[in-house]
C-alpha cells in the first residue's frame, strides 16, 4: 500500500513552468465509450418500460429485489423514524446545519428571488416574474459513501424557492440504508424518496414512470454513469451541472500552521484519486514545511492510499514569486474551493475573481463549508467557476419577462419594430406592430 505523497513541485520563475502547470491541470471529462453505450440503453429502456425497467436494473446493479416500486419508496414515517433513532448529537448537528443552510438561503431569496417591475415614461409595464419550478429531483450518492450533507444542500434551497414537490433518489446497494441520509431528507423537507440510483434513476426522473412523476430539473452529484445520464437528458429537463472531481486551492502567505494546510489539502484528496489539491505560496521554506507535514500526517489517515494517489497524480505545491502572482494563477485555475490561508485574507480577496467558494482566513477550513457554514457546497468544478455559480435558490426558480405596452407606447415602439421587421423580411411581424398604430 502506497502511503507516501510527493506532489509536483513547480516554481513560476523556472523554465518549463507553463508546460508543467498546464499538464497538471488537465483532466479528461470523456467517459468510456462502453459506459456511454450502456447508459444510452438504460435510458431508452426506462423510457420504454418505466417501473419494470427501473426494478430490473435496481435488482441487477444494487442487488435489491423488489416486486413493485412501492417497496422501494421511503415513507415519511420511515424518514422521521430514522431521524428519531439517531444519537442526540447527530440529530442536533443535522438540525443545526439545516438551520444555517436554511437561514442563508432565506436571505438569498429575499435579496435576489423576488419579482420586480416598473413603468416607463409611456406608462408601459416592464419587469420580471419569478416563479418556482413545479417539481425537482435530487440525486444523492449512496454507493461507496453516503452524504447527508448533499441532501441538505440540494433540498433546502429548492424548498426555500417554493418548489412544489422534491423527489429524492438514493441508491441503497444490497438494501443498506444510511440513517443520516434518511433523517436529512426528513429535516430538509423531501416530498418523496426512492431507493434507486444510477442512470436508471436519472431516466426515471427525466422521463417519468408509472410511479415517479417527471421532474423539471435534476440536481446532485453521482458517478460517471449518473453524469453521463444527466448530460443526455439535458433538454428534456434542466440539470445543475456536470461535476468533475473535487478540487481545493490554498493560497498561503506562510502564517498558517503548516499542518492545518496539509490537512486541508487532504480534505479534498480523500474524496477520490482524481481529486486535485494545490498549494500556491511565495515562501519556499513554508512549502517545505507543508511537505513535511504531509509526510508526517499521511500514515494516520484512514484513506491514506486514496490521498496519496490523488496528491501524486494531480496535486501540486507551487512556489510563486509573490502573493499577487498566486492570485493571478488562482484566477486561471478557477477552483471549486479556494482557501486564503493568510493573516490578512481581505487584502487578497479583491484580487480573486473566479472560484466556487472562497474561504477567508486560517480558521475557515473548507470542511466547514461542506457541512454547516450555510452557503451551498454544490460548486462548479473543472474551471467552470469562470462562468457558473454555486447551487442556490435561483437554480430552482425561473424568470418570465413581463411586458404590458400602453397605447401611447405602442405608437413609438410599433414604428421601431415595424422598421426592423421589414428589414428582416418578416412581414407579419411588421404588420402586427403597424396595426396598432393610430391612423
């Protein structure tokens, strides 16, 4: 078993930095052709046969035999019972995290989620109507690991947005149900929950079956099959994003204890062999100290082998010429999680444009954001923070333009529209506007 990790050492001032840096960032989102073909077959089969196909694949892939979908539906009583059966400490932590996530998203809704309108000089009404989605599906991983925090982060903003029905799907291989996941569904207000997963669950949500109503949007992370299925059903339904491996980037000025930084790098590396952990720092001696802590702490970790593979394959400790340069490189990477491990984080935060979430100061570990700080932990990966945002209330709302043109307004706007429409050769457009002009 490999329990050593030597992330690639780079220095921005050295020859070959650009080539090595670019190569280290590369990650292929392409899935295996066999996976693509199989996912296509599963989607088509569920679309054609509905419940029967979902039951068959659940039996085959999760070793969970059920005669009907009703046997796979988790009742509200079961969700509540799972919550009640938790140790008091877990119940309190779950509720505290849910309360903080809810408080955050309530504030988000108040600030950004309301309809608005105004009247112009002609008395015409212009604005935007904000309405919640009718029904959403949330996918919660349940194979190698269980993530009750994902339930909170997906279901609560949907509920705050006013979504009418929230359907949760979570695989339970061999029928093993995680009490924390079920309890989180109860706390977060999930409407219905099914013990199905994989591409078949995505298909059931996207197309609907005899038992599961078709949803408007699917959110939540999953494996390569889930990601491929979400990509294929996009257009039939909305999706949040196609997530890549987890990422953390730490900007350090050398004032944070090096063992804290080493553990923060571990916190993402332990997710997956493909996860990426990067340190940017202008102090070479401090980087040496972080490496020494990596060497010291790694043998203590339960997931040491995964951490080592991640750091060896995709990790990097980068010596920069300055903190300013470190910020520039961070903007190029646009990481999922960005920690500013500095005694003066607010000095550097204005220089940072692209990140899924920014964690300010030595005491703000990324793990707090994963569970209970309040902001959502569903974040853009693979540099998509350049153009996308964390999951939030706005992802479960849609906006409709409101236009009411007065008679006076139609005179001015109609003339303009008719002119442009004629120019485009669209006679009916022009005539429709002209008919409303005073003769």
